[in-house]
C-alpha cells in the first residue's frame, strides 16, 4: 500500500467494541476501574481491533534499524559501527530487547532500512514464521536497505524526499505483513547510533520549540557533548528549513530511516487495525510524524513508559497518551514497549477469564460521579 492510499483511508476506533469492552470490565467481580490504565488499554485495543474479543496471544517487536550521517559531527559517545553490531545481535537473540521479548513471548523482527554495513543474517524475503509460544533464535534481519545510512543533515538534507516516502511505505508494509501472519500487537523498536539527535531535531520542528528543550544526553554525552549536540541540531534546522506542516519534509531533511519506517508502521497499523506500543522518546518522535501525516493514528497507539529523555513526557502529552510504566528507562531498542506486553497479557487474562458479579451472585458495584 502506498502512503497516499493509506492516508486516504477512513481510520477510526470502533466505539461499539469499546463500549462492549467497558461493560465487560464493569461486570467482572472486582472493584470498578481497579486495574486503572490496563483496563483503559484493553478497552482501547478492542476499539482498535474492532471487536471486544481481544486476543493478544501473538506478539512481535518490530525494530527499524539505520545509520545517521549526523554522527560525523561528534554528537554521540560511540561510533557508527555499533549500529551494525547491535542489529546483528538482534538476529542472534543476544540484545536486551531479545532477552526481554523471549520472556514476553514476542517474536523479534529486525528491519534494515539503512545500516551502513552489509549484515550477516539478512534476507530479502519477509522472514516471519511464528509457531505458538515462539522463543527460538535466530531472528532473520529483513533486508529493506534503502541506502548505507543517511547523509549528514548539517551539510544538507538527511535523505531525498522520495527515500523518506519509501521508508514510510516499508513501515506500512511491515504492519500489513505482521497482520497477515496473525500478530495481534506490535511493540515498536529502533536501532541507529545518532538517532536521539535526529529524534530531537524532528521533535523540535514538529513541536515548534528550540532544540534545547527536547535534546538530552542520549547514550551518555558529557555536558560539552550535549551543548555540541544542541548546536548541531539548531544549525541543521536553520540550514535545511524543514516545513513543520509537512512531516515528510521534516523526516527527509533532519530525520532518519528508522524514524520514517516507524512512522509508517504506525500508519499501517492503524489501517490494518493492530495496536502499536511505543517505546521511548525515539518512537515517540516517529509517532509525532505519523500523527502529523494522519491525526487519527494517535488513537491506535499505546504508550508503554515515559522516557528519561527530556522530551519524553512532552511528546506523550502532545500525543494525548498516558504511559503505564514510570521506570526511568531510556535504553531504546523497544525494551520499554516489550516491558508492557506481559502487563497487557495479564490484564487480558482477567478481562477474558475472571468471574462476573452475576456468576458468583454478588451485587455489582455502581459508578458514582
């Protein structure tokens, strides 16, 4: 599906399914609303799926990977080569998110949109094959490489507009294929050294704020490094003049392949009615771009946690999302999103299996204002 076709779709939550889900929660033999945001999440998921018969048994984390030319400006503590190393570690199940996903029963799908090296374990055919309870490795890397990294956006646009659209459309296609393979919920992840810089640039433009308000230390910059990072972002925005009203223009000029792919994933998930769980700041920046392209997308997104990055809470507030977890996490890779999956599964079990007041012959609780 092209981006144009996706944006032409009428995307909305199923209010009838949400009403049925809420009535089901109220009928369960426990205090009303006592599972808090977890109840709200399951109810929202019913609206996304279009049915009150919520099923989250098949899960995946989609990790969009790409290098960023802006690392040439000294905005990171580690070198660009780390992106390839970690992406290959995803394939072998050796990264943080893979270990967490194994516990959560989620399949790991690394997607190479622009890693600056040729990767071992990469395949051109969509690799997903998930038996029930899949916990095995390796997880083949899906090779959708558009380039060997983006350009340095201090010297010019990070990528051509056409490349940004291609990356978004790859995200849309990822959502379609995950749906086709029976995935009921997607955790969003990313990998790309320098992507807190691109995320800060994209967020600064889309939120209309100075980069100093949305830029943090990333993976551990010094104070001097942080000041350099802010200065580079500010100057890159000044030189490229991204149009705040055109999210594709923003992604192409100061973004990255991973951000564009994630934005497409969220648009595609809305079209194909699959809930997407955000991780931290980077996936939040992608969600800002996705919702700028299609405002209804934010209704199909769940927030896992509030990132320790300075703009973490700011981005979620702009999206109108409430995080479930306050864990001061900022690891990335999709770890925060995967951390929410077991909580959602527990809530789903209560929602589907707990006795009702009527079944145990106890008077129901009543809602009072």
